[in-house]
C-alpha cells in the first residue's frame, strides 16, 4: 500500500492538467466528424447545452468525490461508502478508461504517422486524391498502424511513469498554451480558403430537422467524451488537488476551454472540408483526409510555410492526445498503486501493456479484422459507441447520484465550498444541477436511445 500521495503544485497546474485531459482528440478528431454526421450547427447547440448543464455538474460531482476521498476511483468508494455495492462503480471506472485508452491510442498512432509524413514533406505538392486515398490504405494495413499505436502507448507510459508533478503537470503546462495558439492560427487560415464560406455557414446556421434522438444522444456522448467524464479521470485528477483550490473555477475554466477548443477546431476543419469537396459526414477519417488538403493548397503558394504548418498541426494533435491519454492511464495506475503493493513504475508498465494489447485488436479492426461487425460497426467503432454513448453517461449518472443522494449535503457543501470559504453563493445551483438536472437528463436520454426515438 502506497500512502504517500502526490499533489499538483498550483492552481494553474490543476487547471492546465484538467484542461489537458479534456482537450484532445475528442476536440480535434472526434468533434468535427460527429458534428458532421449529425448536421452541424443544430448539433453544436445541443452539445453546448449538454456541456454546461449535464457535463459540468458531473465534473463537479467527480471532483467532490475525488478531493474528499483523496483516492483512486475504487478507493474513493471504499472511503466514502464503506461496505456498500458502490465499490463496483469504483471498479468499473478503473476498467472503462483503459478500454477508452486502447482505441484512443490507435488514433493517437495515426497522428504520429501523419506527423512523420509532414516531417517528410509528403503533403506539399501531392495530388489531392492521393492524399485522401492514403488514409484508407494506411489504417487498413496491418503493421504500420500497429507500430504507431505502440509508439503512442509507449509515450503515454513514459510520461505517467514520471509521476504527477514531474510528468503530467510539467508536460501539460508547456504544451497547452502552445496548442491554443496553433489551432487558432489554422482556423484563421482555413476560413480564408476559396469555398470556405459553406463550411462556416454549416457551423453557424442550424438545421433542426436533422436533429434526431440519436443525434441528441451523440451530442451528449460527445460532451462527456470531450470533458473526460463518467469514468473517473476527473475524479483522480481532483484527488491530487489541494484543499485550498476552488473546485468551481477548475470546472468552469476546463469546460469553457474545452468548448472553445472544439468550436475553434471546427472552424479549422469544416471550411476546409467544403473547400476540398469532402463529405462532412465522412467519419473518423475526416481530419486526416481534410487537413492535408489545406496543407497542399498552401504548398502551391508557399511551400516552406505549408510544410511548417503541417508539421506543427500534427504535432498539436499528437500533444493534445498525449495530455489526455495520460489522464486515462493515471486512473488505472492510481488504482494499482493504492490497492496493491505495486509502485508507480510497475503499475504504469502493467497498465501500458494491458492497454497496448486491447489496442492491437482495435487497430486490426480496420484491416485484417474488419470482417467482425458489431451493430454495424467494426470493433473500434463498437467500443467507442459502447464507451461514449453508454458507459460514460452511466458512470456520470452514478457519480451524480452518489454525490446528490448518497453523500450528506453538509459534506458535499463543505468540499465544494472549501469549508464555507469559497463559491458559497453558487452551491445551491450546483447542488440542484447535480441532484436533479443531470441525472434526470441522462435517464431521459437513455430511454430515448433505448426506444430508438
Ligand atoms: N477528453 C479527452 C479528449 O477529448 C479524452 C479523454 C481523456 C477521455 N479522459 C477521458 C474521454 C475520459 C472519456 C473519458 O480527447
């Protein structure tokens, strides 16, 4: 049993680590294509509402549990509700993040591949049809994506290996601000492309007729995914938060940063999608097929600039992915460290190997194993749907019920307001959202999805 727990060093460190966890492939890779599949602007409105009224309360619920117990997900349940079945919630939320990490790492691997391609100047001057057909060929091959997946899991493992302060905190602090500047620059350039106007109006003009029940479920799933909720990553990060810091502002800043980042990524990608004549509903390849097109266009004008931006862009995706993947891995690692006799190093390596093995299957499901189809999706897609649309909302639901109905109001208040010294005026509203709005919202969505409305 490891009793010496680490902490994040400052308020800024907590926010950057949490924002680092939130901002990732979910914003740059997943958000644009899910929005594209579900009709654009109308979807984004639902996504915004879901982020602030369903997801943020869950963020607070997880933070309250994490910081109150100062433990991993399983330990938290054992501390706050000893001898109850709540421990199962603690256990499920050790496993789900590792499942997510296994397919997340496959996409992380794709971004490494594209980063290497950018370094080799592969996008400058290549014909557009060659660029978009490359993606399909690459992900369906056997070895190349596996090698990249391995590199990504390896990089994640190394950072987590170094610990909360020296690894996670230091990495997030350096990379998060740089990321923001880059994505804004690319969005501005994307909007100046010929034909970009259609993409801009796709993002801004809502068409509510496309908004089905399943689109609403996807919007909520996306909000959960993007804010890293329902599986204990925020819980574990909050357990490293010092008592004097404000839970309210950590959540508010993270949600705003995450939302802005998704929208800006939309503006970086959607105009280019239309300029390139690609379908907005083209699926998981959207970013990888579209962006090289922009770089190619730029290359015709100023080759060195195009190559530089391409390199920086794929580096951005990669780094954003890493600040998220480390938060997923930390959930498993903190569990092993605090509930077995393993130290951080061994715990990290074991977790890494586990994730790597499941990821292999996810990676192969685009190629040799693409014949295995579950509910119309390959293994990768089925796992993502299972996690995002079911396990995360379910975990989120249970976390809010735990804080809203199982913990005492006095304890919740004490933790949220730091013993009555901060954000007191907001407590009533937040407590109401945690107790009623979030759980009822999630249950309604579940029922809608189950009935297929
Ligand atoms: N939110 C991250 C992203 O958008 C991914 C992520 C990190 C995540 N932790 C999570 C997703 C927990 C779901 C649950 O890329």
